C-alpha cells in the first residue's frame, strides 16, 4: 500500500456531493465534536474558494502534506493550490509545526494539542507534532459551513485544544462475527474524524480465531470456523441453531494494511489474543493445549466455557509465545492485549499438571495460577519491549508488575488498580458497552441486554470520585466496546456504534468542566446530515425523554425532560401510547397507584422520539424505611436501598438502574411500615437470566413482626421456573404487623455447566410489595 495518506473511504464520498455542517451556535458553541478546551468567536468569517492557498510547514514530510491536501480535496470536491512563498498575502490556510513547544503556550506542550486561529484573511493551525496538526485539520473540516447561496466559510474564531485523556479507544469484537476490511477502514476514518486514537481489535475468542498465524495453520483451517451459530437470543429456551458453517480470518497482509491505514490517521491498533480463557476455538485445532485433551469444537453458543488453556503444560506457553512472535511482527503497538477475563478454574482444579504447577511454583490456589500465567506472558512480552493490557480479572491472584488494567466489570477493578499505581483504561459494561439496547421500543433490534442510551454514555465520568488526586492520574483513558454476538452485519455494527461512539469521543477528549449534554446534542444534530451522506447506518432516535424517579416525602415522583428544544411531552397513565390528545407534561408526576406511564415528545403534532415507559407498583412499602444487611454491588448498585421500595419495577433491560444485585451474598431486607397495620399480600421481583450469571435464590421467604425483634415466617418459595422476571405475588392470612423481613438465599457459586461456572452468582431483586 502506498504510504501516501489515502482518505478514500469516508472523505471521497464528499466528492460531487459535498455536505457541510449548517451553522449552529448555541451559547457560544461551534459545531465541533469533541468540544475544544477553549474557543472564542471573533468578528467576520474566512471564505473558502478555489483560489484559497495551502501553506505547509517545511518540517512536514511529503506524505503528510499530500494526506492533508487529499483530505481537504475530498471534502471540498476540488483541490486547493499550495503556496510557493513563505508569506502569502492572504486567503490561505497555514499548517505550522512548532517543535520547540513554546513555553508560553501550554497547549503545544501536549503532543496532541493544537491551536487554530481563523481571521477574515487567513487560517493558521499550529501544533508541536504532525498528530496535533492532524487533529487541528479535523476541527477545521467540521467548522466549514455552507450558506444558502453556496458560499463556504469558517466563522472567525480562536481555538486552543488538547485532549483530557491520552487513551481514547474503540473496541471491536470480530470473533463472533467477522467484518470486511473495507468496513474497518470506513470506521477508522470516522474514529479519526472524532479524535479517537486507539482501535482495540478483539481477534480471538471461543467462537473463532480471526488472524493468520503461519506457524500454526490449523488456526486458519479449524479454529477460524464453527459448524453453526445460535439463532436469536441466548436466553431463549430451547436454543435454536442455524446449521450453517460460519467463519473466516484476516490474512497477515490484510491485518498489516488495516494497521498501516490506522497509523496514517494517528490511530494505534492494539490486538487482543485471549488467554488463558476464551480458548475453545484454539483447542478445537490443538486439543493437546487443554487440560483434558479433548475432543473440543469451536463454540457455536455465546458464553463462557470451562475448557481453557492448560496452565500446567509447557507446550501451552510454547504455543502462545509462537503466536505472539508473529503478532509482534504485524502490530507495532507498545501494548498487546492478552484478555485474562472470564477464565473458569474448573478444569485447573482437577488437572494433575495444573496442580503440580501450583505446587512447584508455591502458589496458593487457582487464582494465583492465573496470575502466574499472566505474569509469565508479561515477562515474555517485556523481553520483546512490549507491555500487556488485560481485562480486570488479571487482578485475581496478584497483578503483573507493569500491566495496564482495562476495567469492564464496574468501577472497582479500575479503582483497585489505580490505587496500586497501575495504569487503567475505564471501560465499564454498565456505561460504555455498545452491544446494549439504545431504546425501550418493542421493535428495537436484538441486543445483548441492558440499556445504554446516548445520554448514559455521555453522562459517564471516567475518573471515579473515590480516587484522590495522586491516584486519579493513573486513569489514562476510556474505551467503548462493541461485542458482536448479536451484530452480524456491517449495517448492524454501525447502528450500534453511531452516534454513541461520538459521545464517547467527547467524554474522552473534552475537559470535564466543559461537558454539556444539551450543547453536545446541538452539535450532534448537524452531524446527522454528514453521517447520512457517508452512508452510515446510525441510530436516529437518539433524542429521547429522560426520566428521573425520586422518593419525595415518601411518594414516588417522576420527573421528565426532553432533549429536543421546543418539544412538547405528552403522557398517558393507562399504558396506551400517547397521542395528540394526551395530557401535556408540565410538572413532576406524583404516583399514588400502580400504573404504567408512557410518554413521547411531539413537534408539529407528530411523535419525534421513542416512547418512554415506566412501570410503577405502589404498595404499603413504597417510600418506607428499609434496612439491608448486605449492600448491592457493581453494575447493580442503584441509588441506595430505597430503590427496592420506590414503586418502580425493573425492566428486562437489567441495567436500567432499578435492579439491586448481590454478588454471592444474600438479600436480607427489613421494611418498617412506621406503624402497626394489617397486611395480606406480599411480593418481590426476581430476575433470572443464567446466561448473565443471574440466578434465582435457593430460597425466598417472608417474615413479619410487630416489634422488629420476634419474627414469624408467613411464606417461602424455592422454585422459580420463569426465564426473565419472576413476579412473586402471594396472599397470606391477614395479620397485624409493623415490620416485614425479606430473605433471599443466593445460589452462591454457579454450578458446573452453568454460564460462568465456579464464579459467584448474582441475585437480582427489585420492588418489594406489601399490601
């Protein structure tokens, strides 16, 4: 591939069909994403025309000059001339490198920082590196506006800009489903436009191996293919499969091409080679690398599997170092991602070789065996002058000395690693997983589960509040992840990525105190026209109703707001879809009975947002005092224990903020009704999704008391047959009491054969009902 920068995928689309962002300026904001560190509007505007000249710094390499010219040409639809004199008279755009990083200009001390000064006569983009100039060019392109008469101009302004985080990442899983090289290039162009600088390429997993390794040809002939694929959602019962072989892989030349293409856009590609878990595709080809010796097959189902690399066999490490040796010749990144997540210890516990390894290395248990595995691979990569990144499970049994932790299970892993003075990339499932639903609409395309709308991603703060200033510096960045179990086409991938990855770009680049969701949406809406021209199949219904429920004076209260300016919210209380005749929302809604609220935003008489819905179950327990023995954890820790009695029922989208989750611990709750009264009905919701490690309790029981000391059991249940939400509603003999105790006994350890076997089971509960 020619080393001259080629912006052929995205920007050539602008040829002969040029689109420019229409003028938008709300509260001093320009149509720029990510929003810059400093921007000030000046008088007048710079007009672009075919006579405008480009002036490039003499220090710029020819390939960079040509790349800049080509991107501008692709955007405008025509070429701009290059000045041959050092001081052109006017109407020029100058790109200047200040390698001294002027002491008086702190922006240029940042290798990715730039300044952009636009006057009526000229534009100057200045940076200390070519990377900084490149990001200045991306801002310049977004600032071009087209008037109703067709004149191209850039509003006069001064910009000083630099990123908040040095790592701004996008992860793509190509193991479950494969995407063509031309699509990867298209997405890389878009990532660069929004100043994303890292592409995390998840190349291997149980369901397929996707990179050519010449030393091990069966990775291509066997591991790259599965005999069939599950149809529909994995929570369905029974599971159905399509009976069709699926697979493929990227040749080393294709991978090198993607890496070069990304580098030319200042994007680092980090490969992920999974170990010691998620190895079933490898074991299908090389069964001797497993503990049992097989037989194995490339996985056809989405999940976590007990068969992993055997940590007691030397040939396992010989194989992996052989793979790594070839990977290092393809990827120049300083980091190699080695996975480290979701590794069941079931096989290791009964494997003689693994147990011998534990003894010979003086390890405590299988968790320390995993740490040994990771440390050994870390040492090998260090000998090749590379470093490792791993998912937060690499903390188990002790963290490798120079490892960077990618915190996905919640905030805890990132917090722990930062306190240990290790670099951290925040990538929590709850906030930045792009395979989750974007809408509550019944016809929304199938997704992994959970609910992550645009506003949730934008509202995420990567630096946990509990970290002090010294520890916070170890949070190096943030990354969004797209897993592809339910993403089987490029169109679906774009639908899940955009515009949510654009929100991620802004929280990764823009300074914390400048984040503003309303301003972001104002700048995003013009981008929609550009995305359409680029033929990006983006999610269009990102404008939404945001609902916030609170207990006010013991009453469940619903506050609604819309992201659409001048939009009118109409709502119903009977579960029907709102129409033009429905009530107009004006004040917070006090909910005093069981009902379903549905709301939508109207503009010019038409619905312009997805329908918002919220279920309320009001009972004697709503808003009363509740005490928990164990607190909810991780992704399922809503706003306090009161979430269990706030009148709001959790949905199937389990990270909606209503479900309380207990990891390996019981639910033990006591509700104080504040006065003695008669009750005859009890209830609670239990979420059962074994595919997500959410298990029903071994036992659920209700007890009642008049004095809060002496309790009498009135109901117990040990069978929960429904997949999904189990609504427990029971009628008991009327009794005069004040206190109700609810106990749900956690499954504890996930049993053999279950998803995540050997790990802690989650117990998810919501809305305790008393009447």
